[in-house]
C-alpha cells in the first residue's frame, strides 16, 4: 500500500475496546506451508465501551471456519480483519485459520528461521497468526497447545503438559497479544536456576541451535545478574516458574520481551571470547537486562495504545542503563550513551523524521521504534529523577507498581504517580513528551563583586508539524572551578523553566570557570561561547568525568572544524591536552580510549550545518585522516610504551577492567599502525586468542591501507560462524576509502553467503555503507544508488528492515545541490514503486517532507 493510501492513526482518536477477552486457548498444528491455528476466545462486553461492534484484526490469514457459541458463522473478511454479528452478552468465539510460516520473510507473526519456528508479535504481528483484538489494552490469560514432531516446543508462562508430539503452556498473567510467543525446533538448552528473594526457585534456559551451545554462558550469567539487580534496586521479583531465552538468526531487532519466553537476535545472545568482541559482550549483557526488566515495565504494566510506547521503552532503557552503570563504569556508560544519543537521536530530532517522545500520529507503528522513543524517552526519565531526587523517584516508581500492576497505562498515569508521590506539579514537564526537537540552551555569564551570574535561554526549534513551542523544564547541572582548578561550587542543579532566566552564585573570590551541563543533565544542545583555553582547562581540572571528556571532545571538534574549513594545522591545545589525558595513569583506560576517538564524520557534518555552512563529506574525511596522522605523529614517542603497558595477555575475561584496557590498546594500535608499517598490528593479529584483539588488529591494518592477507585469513578461519562473518562483511565496507565504499559493498552483496533474508547480514553490508559517510555521500552518487537498489529488492521481503534503513537518507537536505538532487532522485524512485510497503512508504514520504 502506498504512503498516500495508508490511513493515519491518531492518539486523539483512542477509544476503549468494545470487547474484552476473558481467556484464550490456542492450538498450533505446525507445518512449514500450512500451519493450522485454532483459537477459542471468551469475549465479554467492555462496560466502558461506546459500541458493541465486533472487529478482529487479521492479516494474510486463510479462514477455515468460525463459530460463535458452537454455531458456525460466516464473518465478513477484509484484508485487515473480520466483522461478524455477535450476541449482546459474553460469548465463545472459535476459529481455525491457516498460515504459511515458511513464506514469511517479513519476520512478523509466525515464521521459520533455519528450521525453527519462532514468532514476533510486537507491535502488530499477532494479527498474522489468528483473528484477534490485536491491541495492547486487551489483556488476557493464554493457554497454548503446540503440536509438532520437533523436540522443543515452547510458549509463554509455565509448562502444564507435555507428551509425544505436543506441549501445553499456561500463562497465568493477563497479557496483550503482542507478548505472545511460540518457539519450536531442534534446540539445545544451557540450563540454570535462580532463587528469588522470597525463596521461589526459577528454572532458567538459554535455547540455541546445535553448535552454538558453547556460546551461552555469558548470557546466562547476565540473566542472573539482571534478576538479582531488579530485586535489589527496584524490589521486583520474577513471577513464573520458568524463564526461557531463545536465540534466533533471522530477527529484525535486538530482542523481544515476550512473557517468560524472551526471543533474541542471536547476535544479542551468543558470545565466546574467540567469536565476540568486548563490545558484543557488553551489548549482550545490556539487552538481556533490558528484556528481563520489561517483565515489570512493559509486561506486568503495559501500554494502553502504541502511542504510549515510550512508557515501557524509555523506562526500560533507563533501567538497563542504570544496570550497566552499576555493573561497569558509570562515567563510561554515560559518555557512550550521550555519544549514541547525539549520533542517532539528535540527528533524528533535527530532521524530517523528528517526532515527539510520545508521537501523536502514525501510519505504521513499526516506524516508531526510534531513538527518540527509546533514548530520548530514557533521558526524560533521567531528568525526572534529577528533578524529584532519588528518594522521590523511588517512591513514585513503587507507587507505579502498586497502583498499576496488571493494567495498560498511559504517560498521564506515569506522571501522576510522580505528582502524587512527590507533590510536584508536572504540567510543564509533560511538554518533553509532546514537543519534538532538541532544545538549544544558550548560556552567557558575567562576574562582578564576588557574584557570578549565569543566564540561560532556551530555544525550541520548529519540527515537522510543530511550531511556536512552549518553554520546557530543563534541569541544568553546573559546577564552578576557581582559576587554580579547585572546585568552588560543587554540582548544583538549576531549573530552567522560563524562556530566559538568570541564576546568581555569590561570595566568590575570583571569576570562576564554569563547568556547565554536568553529566549531560538534559538532552539539549548547549550553546556557550567559550575558547580552547577554557576547554583545555576543564579537560585538565574538571571533577565531573563527563564534562572532562566533553571538554576534550569540544577541543577536538573545534580543531577539526578549523582544519577542514580553513586548512589550519592541528590545534596545539588539543594535542597537548590529549597527551596529558592519554598518559594519565590515574584515569580509567576505557575513559582514555573514549577520549582518543574523534568526533564522527556525521557529527562534524552537523557542526558545519549548524554554523550555516554546507558540509563537504570528502573534506571531512580527509580532515579526520589528517588529524589521526597528526595525533599519531605527535604521540609517537609515547604510544609504544603505553600500548605495551596496557596490552592484556593471559586468559580472556569480558569484565569492564580488561575490556577497557583492550579498548585503549586497540585505539593506540590504530595510531601506531599509521607510522610503523603495520608491524604491531600484525603481531597482535597473530597472537590474538580473542575476537576483540583479532578484529582490533584487522581494523588497524585496514585503517592504514593494509591487511589484505589478514582479511583473507579471517574469512578462511571463520567461514562457518555467521556472526563473525557479519563482522568480516561489515569491516570492509566500514573501512573502505570513500571512492571504494560503494564498489566494496556491491561486490560483497554478490557473494553466495550474502542473503537478503537475514537482517544481520543485510545491515552488515548496507548499514556499514550508510555509516561510511564519505563513501555513502561520494560525489559520484554511487552510494545513494546502490543503497536504493538494495532497499528496493528488500522491501517486498522485509518491509520493516527496509523502512528502518531508509533513515540513511534523512539528512539529505543538509548537503550541496548536486548531492541533494541525487538523494532526492533515489528517494523518489523508491516512493514511486507500485507495490511499496506501508512501512517504507511512510518513511520515504516523511523524509521527502
Ligand atoms: N520491544 C523490544 C523491541 C522490539 C520491537 C519491535 C519488534 O518488532 C517490530 C521487535 C522487537 C525491545 O524493546 O526490546
Ligand atoms: Zn524494550
């Protein structure tokens, strides 16, 4: 269906469901091309409804038969569902439908992945399994029978019966259909157990395909840590006898929190030291935690409608970030999150795809699993916590669990518990949920007679469909240092509620140096006229680790912009500051590794755009290359010793300590390889017994224009490991020079082991192309054309992944006329396809504006 033809759904149009579901029984007779699904659903009229009209969602189903209270009925079936005349009071609905999991390449509903049946029902996949009121505010108790010869048959809840060729599951907790799951396959389990703090034993399993059983230990440990953490920090216990995790190769997203049966993209579960990097281990730990935490924030308390998606996602991302900070390093986690937020969410918020944390309309909800809903949604919760304090937050959240357990809720319910628990009026705060766009906070300051005055002004940019925005509540953390570098005012929270407001600090002996927006206390752009001397001062003295890193980042950015735009040589203040930081043995190696990484090409492009200049992707790439070489030369005397000091040898551990050292040595190796002909990297490659060091060495070699031999050896060694081969595909495109990126991606896509049906593989090649900014935006237009060609091929098979990847074009208006024209032509080419999916149609339509 084309964009223009798809209906738009509005938050304002919400009405309660006409019929409620008291219980559901499902029977699955599994067969690749003809699975039969029998449903028995007890409906009762909803007293809160305005009508008794009966409509069940259903798509791509063959209806075999339907009965009401035992009597056959002939419903009116459309491509979206069915209607039927029904009794006035409660009744039993029975239906039998047929579906074809084998033909399901969209990976929504029930599908087959490498011989295993699996489901994905969020957001609206259940309607591809059977006719049902597929909306999150219809919650019910599910009993499921699976009939199949496959040895492992899983569903939600607890197993109640099992025999030859069948299994039955019962989930006592009422849930919406999007949390339904089924898995059937020839799988192996890594078993485990957990005893809750009230003494209940829970059986745990991580289910994988044969051959992957040696890569489950870490996920199991991460699960146990998550279960314990949620008890300790949020007082939340697990509520079933069993918790299953399943790894699936073909999956559109990272993972899914189905009740008691979490289904994961295998990349988010499987890890061994040889095959997974430190970053993979950290991601797995975070995603296991995220899905587990959804058991309370998402499952026990769910969303009334899909506009409330941030209610479960923002909160759960916030919770998983707290967890990671507790398990690892708080500043490093914060810095990584802000990098990600600025890289993905600010970019979204500043372009044609900008939308509020709680959107007000959509055509395809799958297009709203965005950085704004997830990451900005989590930032909003962080601000709320900062404003009401840790105690207030704790009380409010407990009230949320007490008051809303078993319900489908809204953002209003969420804010109300904060108002009731803390007495604070959150009317103005709520604008964070409804106004899109990243606020710009302009800070000016003055000093006279011992009083330092900070003036903050907020500007709220127009975004698609939104102008004339009202001021938001912005928690602005600030500290002050004296000229010697000592902190004279510790972190203080200013609350900016007006468009412009001043705050005075009295009794100072000299004009202080401010350290503004500490810890990135609000998701805003800070506009503060400062100079490199002040940045270097903060880099050397700030007590706030985030701002110390930020000062270095700003120095790097201004040095790079000056180099790219004005041909200046690398800034000495930056290079001196970097040397001091990288060689400071009191600092965490992971922090130092982060300080060594330069602002991304996209970041720099945005910096030019913000300054009213047209970014030149090629010049940005060359500038970063020149800066890297300058850093390598200036630090050349210190690098080998630093590398040797931190090189981790001996048995591998994925813990934060050694992982930080490996991050630092890999960053150093990339620099060393620019001046030593690749000798050190080749040595690391040869000695590596873990993927972090092997891939780090390969990346350093490719970055220095070498590594052809190692690349071939790598493919030879890892031919049979799908997830490792994804890295092989990705690194070549990511590291390709601008003029070669599109050709590299094109050649890889022609290989036999490139497949359109596996989203990980598709992303490895084409996600990497979109990330290789100078390659994607190469003046030839080859990058644009190639991506469009392949999105056009993917759309009929997998609309969801196609639509997500269209966002590579979202910054098109930022560029020069030639590039703009070429990107627009590709977007229009996609938009004109006769059978374009609703997903892609909506995305391309919004991007074109
Ligand atoms: N709720 C999951 C993410 C997810 C969302 C949509 C999906 O299919 C459309 C799949 C997974 C999470 O937040 O982890
Ligand atoms: Zn989630």
